[in-house]
């Protein structure tokens, strides 16, 4: 019997008093899971096949249904601990990881720069070995991707990229789950990136084609490594999903004036949306500044930013479960 996730989620949401509607989530036939991610690192989506990324999204949907909507208790990580290294502050990454790991029965341990200085008071090699002896996995939000690479090389436990200068894979998983819920499928969507050529764009570039999605990107002439166009309207034309991010990342504060000048004309507005596809939606990983996107777009019914933020929790939970357990989703595999 075919499993209609959209109907089940909506009924469960109404039963639990949630004002939440999933419009177009399509499911296919049950498939035996052949993907095995246990023990792997998640440093960049470049290292994962399309089927492996789809599996993490499938698992995310499964956990969201069973825990949020069905009210099940799934202590899949009971007895396990997570080291959380944050060189950069965060609201969504910290909350989603701490609450998600605890909800699955595990114990997260948060470490700031006051607790741990990567490669300063202790070598990265020594830190990796110590953490390996005391925790089951590490999520690190760092300035340099190279630090993650060393941690992964020296640790005997999974290392997860919570953000680096090059990539932000856990954000992209949340974005894709949000779009899957909204459109019912990712294949054939056109993603229009308007903003900085940063870690978010890099992660999209490493994964979108694996789902059959198209990418149009506009970035200013500011020394980024890759630029497809400098015209925001050209990038938005025909796009299903308009995406932007902060123009000034942590560590770039001294460049604020210069960067704001470079991004003149890049604000996402209804003028931008007019050249997009008729079913356009908007994503932003937050926190948002008004110069990046105006209120009319940001708070419009087409904006998916708050479901996108919530899905950070379900996708990071899926990452932890897939890297630390042998659990297989009970939900039928969605069509991607």
C-alpha cells in the first residue's frame, strides 16, 4: 500500500494542534536500504554520492514524522556523547545539534574558544586523539577547513563539519529537506543564488547536480573563486528557488564597508521575484540583514526560511544517527 507522507503529516499536525502543512511530499515504493554511512566523516557533500545524500534526507523525514508528528520516543543515541567545538558562535547550529542529540538520548558537550583552542594550546593531532577517547563523534564549527581535515585524519570517531570557510554541508541538507517538503521532488528545480560566493554556494555546487537540480549564481566582482554572472536578475530568471546569505561573514567585519558597496543591487526584492518562476520560493540560512532581502520577500508566504531553520534540527539528527548507528528509516523512501 502506498504511503502518503503529505496526508499523514498533515493529519498528525492537526491532531497535535500544529499549524503546519506539508503540501507536496511524494513517496515511492519501499526500498531495501543499501546505504551504509556508519563511521564516516561529513566534511563536505563532495565526498558523498547522490544516493548517500538522499538517504540522509530520507532519514531526516523519517525522524521528523516519528518524533515530531507521531510523538514517538527514539533513544537511538542513548549512551553516546558528542563533542561540539564552536570557534564561531551560532544560534541554529548549536540549538539544533544540542536539542536534537539530547532528544535521541545522547549527551552533547559544548566547547567554546574559552574551553578549547584548536592548534594553540594543544596540537590538532592531540586534540583529535583526546576527543576520540571521550566522545563518540565531534561536530566542529571552525574558521579553516584544513583544521577539520586534520581532525578527521587523526580522530578515530566521525568528524562533522558544522561550518568552515569552504563548506556548510549541514545547512544544505536542511535546505534540500525544506524544498523536498514544499515541491515534492528536487529533480529539475532551478536554484538561483544571489549573493556572496561563500561556503553555502560551494556546498550547493558540490551537491545540486546529484539531484538533477540546475544552478544559476550571481556574485559581485569581489575575488570569489567562481562566478557565473554578476547580474542578480539574470541569475533569478526562471529560478524556482531564490537563495541568498549573509554578505559579511564572521571574520570579515573589517571588510564591511567595501563589501556593502560591492553588493549594491543584490538585495532580493519582489522585483527580483518577478523574473523568477511562477512557483518561486525563498531561502536564507539566517541570521538575515535587511540589505540582503527586503521584508516583503522575507516575510512573504513564499518564504521558507523558518521551516528551513527548523529542518536544521531534523537533518543534523539524521546525520548523527546515520554516522553512529545501524538504524534504517521506517518511512517509505521519498522520490527525489
